[in-house]
């Protein structure tokens, strides 16, 4: 496995692979890898000849009051996980390599980015789209893997790739959870013991919502109310949003029909956590 | 030569070429080809194994009051010119092929697009960047050719390609002029006989500005004044802008230093024409 900080080195390696007719799977990450990322790498490993993982805490997707500086980093541990998982290249650039002097371009969309996380993180998805497209141009993957935990991000990337004719297949992978139900996230490391316990309210509330869906409930407002009520029982939890949206367009729906995303964002203390489930109706 | 309307056909052809190790030159156009386009195609023909020309009047780069509907079109004549110039593929999609249902993504930049044409055409460069990036993703050219007549467009595309790590080399080609000095443009067809004569004020005024530069003048305001005065002599002409900017950043300069763009946009009757020259200091 190689660890490259330079765009030119990744490009050269990938071009050599492509010349041999090899396929490339790509897993873009911000590092501090956990079993969620591992599941993406495993999927990439299974379906491609070569696997590239990027580790880049992307300044452009953090708001001015967000956790860019404190976002957890551990390249040594990440490299060990990647090596063991059969990754061929880690791309780990410095911000200056990605955002050179005079950088001013961006990718964005009208729609999909205004609801859910877009409400409280107004510049987040612009930053995500821009860096992901840059990474796609550098790595030119046949397939790229994104976790369903960041469901809105997955929908946005799918839309961007379709709209801009990017020749990469986007693969969404299921949420990986701790044994007690908490969705794996690098940000879980921010939680103290009490908050860690309180954070279970996310998966528990979604379970309550899912139970209603399984019982035949199709009114979005009823499902939202049930989830909201469950979260409000937890004193350490503060709701950012509880929403039921069309998974393709990320617009609110009243009735469950088609591909539906039930998504929540909840502050546990100062830590903002997200979770969701998807219903195909 | 093939004429394709489908993205998938262009993609398949280019992939087959790339498999053979052939290089691809690309000339994106809105059709109604003239000697300016021809010079781009010739350059592409000389420097690449295969040449693709796109002909697409891109709705996204026209403002609501602009000339999208009346923009001149003549595919038959264009195809003959391309065939004679040794083009391998014309990509001529319908708008629906390029902008499918639910399309909402765009590429834009902070900077470079606010001055010059960006002032009177606020959404123009967003449309240009978006369609050019889409076309780059479809054609995956090694080199793409743009005329210097659209100097701001050339600067914007260069910046976009650099910022987003697009693996295509952007080649700027000199302005091609009629014998009497008028820069070739598909929009010249809008001019009646009297306007056609009046339109010579663009190249004549720039000549006056260039003469000052050649004589050692480095103050932007003096050059602007001389060009403005020359244009104002022509009763059919109405100035949109006369500007002296840094060619890389498209920001106004006071002194000529580095790579400088002297650019004008002038209405001749209802037809808006542009012209420019570049100074390397």
C-alpha cells in the first residue's frame, strides 16, 4: 500500500492501472476510520481490481462555527486499517494541495441541499460536492462507495454524478451500527459516557418510526410525531430535525410513496449526530 | 465522420479510441461555424489523433431576455465544414439529452465571472462552466480548444479546470478576423449592412488602444479613455463595457503588468459584440 499526498502521484498510479485495463474502486473519507468505512472498503475491494481511499478533512464543507479543527484524526490507525483491508493507495493531501492559490470554483445544486442537514449547514453540501468531484477527477474511479448514514450526501452525489455526466457508478452501502444500535460515526468520539448512553435515542426513535411503517402507517406526520416524541423523552437530546422526504429529491412528503428517507439530526450535548432509515414503497 | 445525438454513443466511441491509446482533441461550439471555429478544429486536428466537435446551443448560458431562440443554426453547413476539416465526431444533442428531468446541478466560481460580460450576463458563465464540464465528462478530451475572442470564457474555463483537477489541457487560440478587422462571430449575421460597417468601430478602437500600449503607455485609465472616445464617435454604437483587467483573475487593474486583457463589449443596434486584445508585460 502507498500513501500519497500529491495529486500527480495518484493520477500516475491510476493511469498505469487503467492502461492495464484494471478497474478502480474509490472510498472518499475524512479519516478516523471505523467499521462503517471498513464496510465501504470491503465492498470496493470485492468489486474492483484496485482500491483507493482518500483521507481528507475537507475545510470547504465545514461552517465557520463547526468542528473543523477538533475533527478527530489518526492517520497511523487509518493506514493500518486500510492496509489490512487490502487498500492499494491512500490519498492524504494537505489542504494546500487541494485548494491552491486563487481557488474559487465550486459545484452546487438548486434543490436537494436545502432540507435536512442543509438547513443547519448551509455551505456543507457545496463543499462536499466540490471536493468529491475534484477527487473523482483525480482518482477517475469506476465505482465510488458512500455510506447510507449520510443519506442526503448520497442523494446529492448521485444527483451530481447524473447531472454532470460523471462516468463513475455511485454505490450506497448500509449503515453500520454498534451492538446497541448507535450508528458508527467518527463524531461518536466526542461523546462522554453519559452522552454515549443518551445517543441511543437516535436509533431507538427510528426503530419506533420503522415499527409504525411496518404496521402500515403511510402518513409522514404520524411517523414524524412518533419519532419526535421518543427523542423528547431523552433530556440530553435536542432535535435539529426529524423529517420524511423523497430520497431522490430530498423534498418533504406527506405520504410514504416511492423511495422515502426518514432522517433525523439530534444534538446530544454539543455533538450533532445523524441517523436514518429508507423505505421503498 | 459520425453525427451523434446520444451521450452514450459519443462515450462508447471515445472509450474505444482511448483503448487504442489515441488522443482526443475537443472543440465545443454552439454551431453556425465560421473560420474562427475552423481554426480551433485545425489546431485540434494537428495535435490529436481524433477530433470531436460539439454543436449545442446551450439554453443554460442564455439569460431570459437574450437570443436563445434566434441564435443562428445551420447543421448541414456545419457538418460540411467539419467533414472537410477532418472531424471524426460531431456531438449534436437535443437539450433534453443534456438536461434530463430533475437536473439541478451547476458549476460556478467566486471571482472571474463578475466583471466584463458577467455584469450584463449574470448567469452566463454558470451555464458555460456547467455545460463545458458536462461535455468534458462525456468526451474526456486530452486537449480542448477555445477561441481568445471569448477571453473571459477562456479564463473561466482555465480556472475551472485547474480548480477542479480536470485532466484536460485547455488551449487558447487567436482571434480570427474578417479582412476589414471585424472579429468573426456567429452573431455578426444579425447585422444589417449599415451596422456591419459600424461594427468596425470595435477593432478600430482596440487598435487605437493597442497603439498606445505599443508606445509605452501603462496606465489602464488612459487606454480605456482612448478606446471609449473612439467608440463614441460611432453613432450606432453603445458601449456595454471597456475594461482593462488581469487576464488570470479578471479583476480591474490600474497599471499594465503581467498578463493583461483589454476587452470591450459594444451594442451595434440591438446586436451585442465583443472583442479584445491581450498584452504580456
